[in-house]
C-alpha cells in the first residue's frame, strides 16, 4: 500500500459514536482489541427526549443519557473516542486508511455506524419541538406514548398514508397534511378516507405551542390543534464512506449487509441506522454484537495463519 502518512494504527476503527457504534466498541475492547471511535457528536440519538422501548430501561431513558452510559462503558474497557470526522476511507484486505483532519489512521477492520439524518418539516424551534414530543420521527419507537392524541403526518403521500395507517391503531384522530391539494393523489385520498384518516390541504404554517402544534391553513382561514406531528419525509443516509470503498448500497443509500453485518467489502462492516434493516436501537445493538464477534474471530483466524492482528 502506498504510504499515506499514517499517524495511528488500530485493530478496528468505528466511524460513528451512536448507540450501535459504541456498543460495538464495548464488545471489541472486551475482546482486547485496540479500538478507535470517530464521533463528531451529531447523531440522531441525541435528539431522543425519552425512549421507552430500549430494553433494560423500564422507566425510559433519554438519548443523551444512553449515549453517555455507552461511552463511559466503552472507554472503561480501553476504547479511545476521537472527536473528529472521517473524510475518506480507502484500502482493503486488512489495511484500511481513514483520512481525518487529525491525521490518517490505518485499521485492520472498519465498522461504519454513521447513521442517517432525518428530513423534517420547516418549523421554528424544530429541536425544541422534538424535545417536547410535539414532533416525532419514529412511530415504531413511540406510538404507544401518543395513544388517543390528535396526530398529523407530513410527507410524500404514499409514505404519509403508510404511517397514518400504522398510527390509526393508536388514535381515532389521524390526519395527513400537505401544502397543496395536488400533493395528495386521488387514490391516496380514497384510501385515507376509507380508513377514517382526514387529509388537510393548503397548510400554511406549523406553530409550536405549549402543548402540541397549531396547523394553520391558507391565509389563516382555519387552525387545527394537534398533539403530535410525525414526519414521514424519509432521511439522508450517511453511506459515503461505504461508497468510497465500493460497498454495495441500495437505491436509497442504505448499506447492504450480510448475516454478521459484513458489507460486500471484506473487512468493512455496517451497523445501526446506516445499514439496511429496521432503524431501532435494539437492532443496532444486535448488529454491533454480531459484527464485533465476527471481527474478533476473523482477526484470530488471520493471526493463526501468520498474518497481523
């Protein structure tokens, strides 16, 4: 491999310090592997005001508290966390180079836990709205908590309808909102009507209130108060590093993985929301365990064959 000015070496580089990445680091450090985690502290888990479906926390836990606990656990076993972004990834066959502003790192294995960025509606004080629970991003995570509230969904019509149908089980008052009537097709309107889901056209503004949101229609002609707005607008997948090394991704950018969270590139793994799977913390934990164990075993096998570990 061409000398790229390597500053650091490690067994495993984990890119992303969210729940999945930190869980992988815990496992790998307990396997006595040298682990560097690259974390710029901008993951979606930070936005979680309280999750009640994360196993082991019957009273719920905030995203920030969960991340703090995981980081403390990982560093206690020897993981080093670097607050720098990875600008590019190159190499293969046990010699991967990660270029960063703090210097280049060579790793025998790489775990991509770079996550996704949710698309959200243009609301003033969006982070405050998410923190208060007025805007939510994942009904699988928290539909249980919004039972009986007035719920609205915003997003492309097929996505909005799918989410509305899911949420209809939890509330008798579920609506789809849009800016222009043409945003919702006649077929979607018909399906929504048959399921008891309203469609509110010509929404001009979304205003955060002390309890919920006001949906302001065109010209202020009408205002509806809701308890919760779900964004079904999709997300942007942070899979650029996977693409750097030619790992296979689907049409949305999610990294395709095998049974041990391996990508199509030997030695590169993907876990958490960036991988093609259900975007859940518990799933990320499971993928982390599978990836870390497979990595450790592969390095052991490599060492037995006389390679470097």
